[in-house]
């Protein structure tokens, strides 16, 4: 009887130690994944509630979350008008868009803000307003 009790106790201790190490490894993997997220550099714009990140070879809709809301606030402080785009560097995850309310094929979920430029991006095309004269 003592043998069975000893074997049961050792089994429980061994099993419990194995699970603790497994949880630790899972936490380490999560931290490592956050550090190895892809970095995206592009221009960010928030206009009429639509968040967009546009780079030299991509354009993504941005999924709303706490980080994208923080980015919107930081970009708004730099913009001089509603249509200014501000250069940013962010880390995030690109995925297929499953939301039927938007037309973006792919969206980016921003996980970390790396940098926000201090001034709006240069405008590629500038529309000149003409004054009406009588």
C-alpha cells in the first residue's frame, strides 16, 4: 500500500512540475513573438473614422484597438488639417479582413507604436484652391 501511495505522490509531483515548466515556456514564447512582430513604415491617416496605413508597396485598413486609438491621438497632435498624413513606424499583424462593413482585403492590427514623425508627410499632389472673382 505504501508503494502505491509513494508512486501516486511522485507521479503527481512530476506531473505538476512538468505543467509549471510548460506554462513558463508558453509565456516566454508569447514575449518572443511580440518582439519579433513585423515592422511597417508608412503614412497614417484617420479621416471620417477610417484608419489607414499606407506604405510604398501596401495599403491596409487599421483595426481599432487601444493602440490604434493612441496612434490616432498622437498623429492628430501633428496634423495641420484633416487630410494630412503622418509618417509612422509600427509593429503589427496583417490578416485577412472578415468584417463585411469595410472593403479592405487585408487589415493590420497594430500591437506597438515605434515612432511618429514630428511633421506631416510631404504632399505628392497639391490641389490649388482658386478664388472666385466677380
